[in-house]
């Protein structure tokens, strides 16, 4: 079993739709959770960073962490064609020198 | 403030050749990382460093070497390149929040 599982998609939605992305994980020691956005042929860009359980909102983006279910989500409201990218979840725990465990990534296309 | 820079952007190697991928960061981060990304596989950690002079292996270190003589630079060395090392290589710096460079696309033929 992989430490972090992410639905690879791909996901195609019309402009203005809500995009929902999810990851599950097996290691209950994870405490720091991130979402990265990666445009084609570019490096990953940190989108959201959350600590422990709860919600965090930044503009059109909302990150949710449910540690009891070992489940994290990213929601994109009013999606735009510029949101078309691959989204990677990542997480880490204390004491491992910041080493991240990544999901495989979900490719999202927002159709104009 | 350039963040994390990587050179070269692209490279084609023949089997058995060697090369060094360069990585430089200007954020004064102690922690730096090298990843490789293969299609549909996410990012795999090759090596990391917690400060100048201190490096350690990640998940997939075989065929690679690193050094860290300064806070800013963290080069990755490929010795005796093999087709299995065809990949996109990313350098990152930071601790829990990691900032990535633009990547080096390497093909070994």
C-alpha cells in the first residue's frame, strides 16, 4: 500500500465548476499537509499549506484536513482555464528533516 | 529574489556518460532536496541536505551523488548514466514548505 494515495484522474470540468481533489494517507503521524500546483513542463508551486485538522481558505481555494479519516481535500471554486494543471498533495511529519511524501498527482482541465 | 534556480534546463546523455545538475537557492534555507519525477509516479526523493556539509540518502539514491559545500548550492552528480535515469529532476529548498526549481529534463540514450 502506498503511503499517500491520490486519484490520478484526469479530471475535466467546465469553467465555473467546483473542482474537488482528494488524497488519503496511511501514516497517522503526518501533521503538515500541502497542495502543489504544477503547470505543464514547470516545477511544482506551493498552493496551500495546512497544519493538523481543519479548513484553510485562500481566495478560490479551500484545503481541508480530516486526520481522523486520514483524508485531505482541495476545492477550487469558480474554476478558470488558468487552473488547468496537475495538482499534487504532499505531507510530512516531525523528525524527518522535512522530507515530503507525495501523491501521484491529479491532472485537471478546465474547459472554457 | 530568484528563489531556486536549476541548470541546465535540458540535457541528452549517452549511456555511461556523467554530468552534474546544478541547483542554487537565494532564500538562505538550510534544507535542500533533489527529486525525480516520472510520468504518473509523483515525486521521489533522491538525496537531501540539512545544511552545508551534511547530506543523506532519500528513497531512490542509487546512481547519484551529492555534495553541499555552501548554503546556496546543492549539485547532483550522475555517474555512468543509464536509461533508467531518464526523468525530470527537481531541486527544492525549505523545510515543511518546500519551494521548487523549474527542473532539468534529462534523457539518457
